[in-house]
């Protein structure tokens, strides 16, 4: 039975086994260090971009006045929504979800309206506030928060 060194094989097979063993021994640890360094840099980059990378700040109606630029506005729908979401825009009012001093903001929304959208439901929309105080959303940015079926009933 031939062994790993190629004894008992034809000369060409012995040369191949000899070459493979030399190649296996000649790979330097520098390659491994470089590969692991690249993997570590990519892992740190992915972690950074997922945690701190350029997210849109989320604010409530009472915090909106202090923010400029694009934000995600979270609040509770109050009053009766009017208009058409696919025409001039669906107008509704959002109110702070928590707190004693509940501020209100008028929102103009264009795009698909989720099935769960209704008065009293918590929603999140992304957009910017105009000079007149109206919050104008990006089309299709509305997300409704599902009510928890595990909350205790209000008495």
C-alpha cells in the first residue's frame, strides 16, 4: 500500500504529492493575519452602521418644534381624518401619546393607508414640518403601531 510520501506510486504522482506538501507548508501566517484583519474591519463597520449610522430621529409632537429636517413623528390619531391619501393628501391630527401637556400637530399624508389606521391608534410617519406648523410626510411612510392584546383592560 502506498504511503502519503508517494512511495509505491509512479514518479509523476510522487512529484504531485511532493508539490502539494511543499505548498501546504509554504503558506505564511501573514495571509491569515491579513484575512482576519479585513474580517474584523468589516464587522466593526457593519456594527457601526447598524447602530449609529444616519438614522432618522424619532420625535413626539411636543418635541417637533425643536427639530429641523427630516424626522419620524410618533403620535396618537385624534379627531376625524379628512381628504384623500391619493389626491391632495389625507389630513389628520397627531397628539402626544404620553404626558400631561399633550401637544397636537396637523399631518398631511400621501400614499397607502394601512388597514389599522383609525382614530385612537398610534402611528409613526416620516417627513418634515413646514413653516405654518403642518407636518408633511414622505409618501408611503406611515406605520401603525399594533395595540397590545396583553395589556390590562382599562377600568
